[in-house]
């Protein structure tokens, strides 16, 4: 197992290097069609892009433009380079996801890994990851100043983190992976909401890992729970946290005569403070499930707070 982990890391980073090299060598020199020019310009000036906005992408791209050394001619290249590296990380996490699933498949009946099995698993990861590296749609997204490259990286990262939880589900504090996943999802909203599509897959991984006997009824319940989580994040957290804060700010400014944003700041502090207290209370009372739910919701909100920019 130690040998497999070592070679899994070595080969994974080698695949990452291949993808990064290909994308950096073929990336757009400045900009391509559609939204790329807007994203590059708004990132460089830290302005607001078209709705629903991508504040985390803007901030990360702004950091990337610092490597342009103040020369506007290289700003587009810096943003494209950031996306190329992010896409290479997507390929890395895809490789590790494939090798994890292949290893679980080979050892599902308690068998030990042989040298042949190890190389077969690594070969599957290489073929799968490099095949995706050179697919048209992903390659085009990887080399331009759009949000899809960074969004794909977050999506691959979240799936890989869930498999890390699956591997350690029986260990103490394994729920930390779920809380980390929630934070990554919250952050990814500031890039693109594509990441939310992983929620059903994550719920099913949790269900199959924690259930001794899989039943049709259990699958139906898991599907309903996945749908409820998706609706909660997409239809309640994303629109209504901002809406309630805006209405409170309107009351503070128009009715009480307080400064602009005073109501929004108070709402944000009250929300995070309340969620933090509830998380602490459920931990103290030993309510594990509620504690994980509250912690995860809090981390989604913290990640989503990139929109405060």
C-alpha cells in the first residue's frame, strides 16, 4: 500500500505536469471570443462582471495579473496562464479519483494489491486523465480567460475530497472532510455554480459507504435528500441571504437613517455568529448530525461571502 501511494503521487504529478505544459504552450496569447475579454478586463481593474458575477474568479485572476509586472500587454496572458494551471490541477484530481475507484474495485473482496494490479490501476488513471486532458471542450476552456477552467478544478477537487472521506469514514473526525467540501462548494459559487451538480453524487457516495444493505427505498430517500440539499443551497442560501441582508440594509438606511451597508454588516455578523453558536451548542450536546449540518452550512456561507467584494 505504501508503494502504491508513493507511485500514485509520482505518476499523478507527472500527469499534472504534462497537462500544464500542453495548456501553457497552447493558451490564447490575449483573448478569445465571448466573455473572455470582459473577464480579463474586470479582473485587472477589480470591477463587476455580468450577472451573476464571479467575484472569487475576479480576485484570483487579479492576483495572476500581478505577474504581468504592470504591463497591460501581458494581463490576458497572465489570466489565461492561471486557467491553464487550474485545469492541470483538475486533471490531477481526476487522475487520483480514477486510481481511487480502480483500487477500491480491485480490493473490494479483501484482496491485496499486487505489482500487476498497481500498474493496471496507474495505467487506468493515466489513460483516463490524459484522455480528458485532450478533449475539445475542456482543452478550449483550459486556455482562455473564462470561469469554466477554475470551476472544473473545484468540481474535480470536491469529488476527490469526498473519496478521501470515503476512505477514512470509519476513523474519528472523518467528518472534517465533509466540512471542507462544504467550504470548497461555497468558494466555488464565487466562480460558477456548476459545482452544485456534484451534490447528488456526494450524497450517494455517503449513502453507499454508510449503509450495510442498499435498498430501493434507501436510494429513493438518498435522491430526495440530494434534491433537498441542492434546492437549499441554490434556491435559499444563494438568493435569500443577500436579499434578506439587502432588505435589512434598506430599513437601516431609509427608516433609521444609518450609513449605507450598516444593515448588511449587522446581518452578516448576526448570521455567522448565530451559526457559529449553534455549531458550538450542538457539539457540546453531542448532536453529531446536526453539528455537521450546521458547520457545513456555515462554511458554505463563509465561502459564498466572496460576493461581499
